[in-house]
C-alpha cells in the first residue's frame, strides 16, 4: 500500500482492507454514509466510516456503485495539555457553544459564546471573544475586555467547560480529511487574524466575532461541496 500524505491517514488497497472490512456491506448501503453528495450530472459521492477505515465511493449514471479509495486511520498520540498544535493539523470537528458567563459588576448575567476546533490527532483549539467577567484563561480579571480574542490550544479546563455549555451548531469534517481542500488549524487562525485586523480598522469586536464564526463554518461547508 502507498502512504498517504495526510495527518493520521494511510491509503490502503481495498483487497488489504477486505479481511477486516465487509466491502459488500458498505456498497449495499446498510452502513449510513458520513458524507453524501450528488452532482448535477448525477454522480453520487459518498464516504463511509467503518472502525478504523474511511471508504470513499462513487455511483455514476452509467456505472454501478463502486469503491474508489480506502483509508486507514493511523494511531496518532493525542497532544498533551498545553502542547502547541501544528498549523498543518487537519480539523475533524467544529462546534460553537454558549454558556452562562460570570456575573457582571452590575449584578446581571450574560451569555458567553466560544468556538472549539477538534483536530484529527486529538488536539483542540478554543477561541472566544473576551467579554466582561468572561471565563477565558487569557482574560484579565482586573480589566474586563470586549475587544480582545483568546486562542487556547489543548486547554486543561475545556472538557469541563464543554460539559456545562450548550451546542449552538456543529459540523464534522470526518471522512473528507484526505481531501486536498481539507481545513487546517492554519486556515482558522488566518480567518481570526483577518477579523482582528478589522477591529484595528474600527469594526466592533462583537461584529468581527460573528463574522469569524460564520466564515469558519462557511469554509468548512465549502470543503464538502
């Protein structure tokens, strides 16, 4: 088999995978695809997950449903807490959350939104707009801010924070990580840096945050087309 130049994936010969993977069952569609897209010309592309395998198939108007590629997920050690991520790290999932923030100086409550990016190698990026009384580790308790953004990689407190927050929206990149158009940590950081620059140009931080989150999900959606 040939090596795949993607993080955590190795391209394998379907014959090699057949000993552990029931390819006939995949083709019979009894396994639900994680990706399913049909072009205007009638070409249907699907991606299936089966254990450690990722199976890409195509069904054309003039040909039967067939497998075009099989990938095996390699065992990649998860980054330790606080360990920086490679900018080339492929993204597996993107989730936007909302939580009840700390009480403000006036005694009122507010809601804090934050974005979590999960990478294919098990790492995380936690991004948010720092707000009054916010929970960000990067925020100052002495001088609350509404103009700064925090970017935390492999945060220790993230699992607990996620368990108490509500999911607003989410998207999965599973099954298309082998694509040349796959999203990386670098792409997300570039989108954030662009909005930070707009704040310097006079755009409000809250408006920049909304555009950033919208751009991230739009970029993720474009990789599935």
